[in-house]
C-alpha cells in the first residue's frame, strides 16, 4: 500500500495514499481502540453540514475568500451525497469532546477540496474549522443529527403503530372481555377500549418526544472553546443557525447562553428521557400482548398472534411471541442507554461535557433500534392480531368479578360471599346465586349483564 507523509503540530506521520484524512486522524486511528463502534454516520453528516454553513458565513463576513469557500462547499456537497464512508474510521471511544472526529471531518473536507481545486489551498484548521471549536461544532451536530433522526425515522414509525392499533380497535368493536388488575380477574371492559388505549398511549408519547426535542433546537454554535465566542464575528452564531435551518428544514436558533450548551447535555438527556418513556410504554404493551396471547390452549389465549416462524427446535407446531421478545429486548436496551446518557450528562465538568461521543452514540442507537423494532412489531404482529372471540367469551363467563354489578343490590359482603361460594364449588355465579337465592334468576340475568358494565 502506497503511503504519503502528512504533518501536524506534532510532526510527520504516514497515511495511506487512498485515504482522504490527514495526520490528526491517523494518530487517532492508531492511538484509540480499533474494531469497535464507529462514530455514527448521522453525526458525521451533521458535522459536514456545520462545516458547509461555516464556510458560507465566514465568506459573507469577510473572513474567508470566495475561492476557498466554494471549494469547501463543493467538497461538503460531495461528501453529503455519499460514498465516502470509509474515510471516517474513528471509534466512539475517543476524546470526550469528539475532537478527533471533528478533525477527521476537517481533514477529509480539506483534502477533497484541494483535489477539486487542483492545488493545496485549504487547511483543515485554518479554513474548514474557521470560527469553530470542536466544543461548539460537535454538540451543534449532535442536536442536528438527533432532530433529523427523530423526525425522519422515529416519529413516522410511532405514528404508523399508533394508527395500526387504532384500526385494530375499530375491528374489535363490540367484543367484551374480562378485565384484569394485579393479573387477577376484574370487571369487564371492551377489547376495543383496551387496544385503543395502546394507540393513545403511543401517540401521546409521540407528542411528548416532539415537545422534549424542542430543547435540541437551541445550538451551541458560536461558543467556540469555552462559550465566549472567541475568534467569531458578531452575528456569526445567528447566521449559522439560519443556514443550518435552511439546510435541514429544522427550526434552529443559536442559544444565547453558549456556556450552558457546552457544559451540559441536558437537552439530549431530556429528549432521550422522552424516548425512554416511549420504550417503557412499548414494553408494557408488548408484555400485555404476551400475556393475552399465551397458550394457545393452556394460557389466557384471548389474542391470536401471527405464526411467523417455528417456535421450537424440539416441539413441533409451537409458535412463540417472537415479535414481543424482539421489541422487549430493544426497549430494555433503550432504558439502559438512558441510564448511560443521564450519568454522562451529570459528569460534565466546568466548561465542557467530555462524554459527548457516548451520548450521541447512545441517542442515535436508541432512535434507530426503536424505529426498526416498532416497524417490525407493527408489520409482523399488530396488523395480523386476531381476537379469539370464543376464548374471550369463555373467560368472561367464568369471571367471578361480574359479581361487582350485584354489590349495589345485595351489598359488598353478600356479593363477596357469592363469589367465594362459586369459586369453592367450581360453579358459575348464576348457579351459585340459584343456591344462595340472593336475587331471583331473572333479576340476576338482568343485573349481571357485561354489556351494561363497560
């Protein structure tokens, strides 16, 4: 493999000729663990957007000449179009500010811009990184990457799942089933109400995520090293926010308190907290479906899940709730990610949080695995969910908690005695009432009507 000599403030180092990066990237590649999780592509993409915007604003403010600006913009556009992923080789596990990845992006843009120019005119620090520090450009990219991922990948899947549950609730209209609290029989409810609740729960979580994510619309850009804005011109931050909004379709603004954005990652912690709540509610829904579809003959068996694949290597004909298990594992991972993000945010020291690569990695991972898991759960389970009306009716008729409707007529204690008597003798409430004669059989049929109890 042919190599060339690159240099930085620490001296010279060899870099493969087919790589667009420079000395700082090479040193990082050699000094940090290899073969581990790479910096997310979304973060790289967002950083390139920051560099493109900075070149345009710096030129407009007279800090960068037009030739260099045009070359940087062309290089950024080329990278944003894709096909250069191999030139961003650095792991998440690097310096906590993301400096190595910021310089990786700077160097790749500079080398590509110089190739396009046919001359060595663009310097990664002096020109591509102009008016920036990693400490403000990296968190700015974190916010943009997270907002785009939420908008483009997560929210559509949440909406689709919520609507799928709503449609399924309409399909189940008119079916009355046994309610359960503490996993014990309770008074009846409509299956449609139970399923529609899943829809409303998910769609309210969607609104909560949207509201929480507004914290990410405030950007650190313009704060440079510690939040003072050293080496920037007045208005640079606002113009950067305007351009980045134009590039992305997001509603971004420069945070007037750059110290806050550099030292705390509270916006990301808040946003991921909302995503965590979605995960916790999805876990509840998945577990509900696991219980209700248990069986098919010796469990609750009120819902029938699609038979997507064989469930056992030894038990023929077995079908397992695999989509439930898949989504449950994803939800647990999101809950764990939230703990990592919460701890990382709390460990910001003085003027900088030095856990940013971990935070953005965990945030984007949660968004991606939830979006993928929700999509699969919707397509392969929810849309094919069937109500086992025969089993639902059987369970309802056996439920002792129908006795609750008798309480206003015979009193709580007699109603409890009736339920215990029926349970002890293994007979229905109606049969028990015939023996105890608390009300006439005609009155019993009239009062103990599940349709009137929902």
